[in-house]
C-alpha cells in the first residue's frame, strides 16, 4: 500500500492526460502538487481529492526557481508538460528539451523518482522541431536521472481529446474534411491506459526503462477519420489535400495547421517492433470501439441517444 502522505509533483497536471492521472493519484492517497502554467485551469482538479490533497502551483518547467519549489520534498515527480505548436519561436526547445532536463535534474537532486512522458517519434535527428525537441528532452532526462521511466504514447484518445473531437466537430459543419498525409499510420491509445501506465511505471517495472504506448489497432490517418465518421453516422467527403497547398494553409495564422505538423504527419506514429509497452506494464489495451461511440455520440444527427452514457 502507498503511504497516504506520499507527495507527487505533476507538471502539466491540468492537461488532458493530467486530469485522468491526478484523479488516480488522489484515489491512491497521494498528496498532489499540480505544477501548471495556469492555476485557474487547475481548479478543476481540486474536487478529485479530499480538502487540501490537490494543490495547484504556478510552476512552468521553464522557470528554475519555481520548478525547484514545486519539486522540493516530493517523493515522486511526473512530467507531462508539452505543447503541440509554438506560441513563440523556441517554445518546443524551452519546454520539451530544456524543461524536461531541468525537471529531471531537480528531481534527482531532491531524491525523487521520475516518470517522463514523451511521444512516439521522439528523435534528436528528426526534421520536425516537435519530435526533435522531444528526443533532446529524453536525452536530457536520461543524462540527469538514469532511473527515470520514459513513456512514449501514440495519439491519445478519450472524452476530451483534441483529435477525434476536432474532426467530429468539423464533420458537423462541413461536407468535406481535408486530410494531410492520409496514409501515415497511427496507433491510438486510450487516455485511461496511459494514466495507468504512468502509475505502473512508478514501480520497479519502470525504473530506467523506455516504453512505447499504443492501442490494439494500427490505422492510417485517413482510415481513422473514416472510422470516426462511421461512429457519428455522417458522410463527409475526405479530401487528400496536396502538400503544397497544406504548406500555404499552414502560413495562415489560426488555420489550425503548422508547417512542423505537416512534417510530423509524414512519419508513422506506431509502436516500434520489439519495444516494451502496455503489456509489460500489466495493462490491457482498450479498443477504440469500446470508447469512441460513447463520447462521440453528441456529434451524431439528433445528438446523443438514450443510453449513450460515458463511463471511464
């Protein structure tokens, strides 16, 4: 049994994965320090635990003093901090690479165990700034804290995801859905499985090891969108957008597409052969069809149907 007084610091706690993880940590008796960039957004976490059990701290991974304060006295540190696109040039480097190394160094100095969540495709030599910074972050973590567990999930799906929900919303209003690099393969993994994997990696099974996390199915980008359309019973036409046009769209502020994402979408995002994953952490991967129909039901014609209630 875990001590009720064990303290964990979770960077990026108010994000999609963070919310599921914090709920599990609180249920297991941890005192949770939610280290975030927006303490207002972290207020949603407080009802997940008893009074005073979940504490929101303003502690971006880019700030040495604030990160150190958040980690001081912690038994466990979990770094979920990450972004999909840059608000300012250099954000990938500051958060994914420098920030990851900082958190690992401070965790080691504090005598805390560490789980670092990266991403499939992380590679210091990648042409994508996102994947390159993730790869550099992994190197920095390993150099600073050799016993850290590193987890690389594929696309994470679940009720609040930014993948299936985004395209489902588009399908509600548009008869045409543009797809870039439609043949690229993904291996979507359920958010609850990833949260459970983080908890499992805190034990001896995770120390100093690297895991790639994917669900039981591999599908092309285009096939995933077709699957989503079948779930919500809509018939939008999928359009393979030419890469040249996609690059022009990416130059438009607020388009929802960046030039780096176009590069990233050109590479398969699946678990590499022979890599340790969910199974080695004792977790059975959840198929998409057990989850998608429940939280995507609201996008069907006529909305959610009787009996479509989501349970994690």
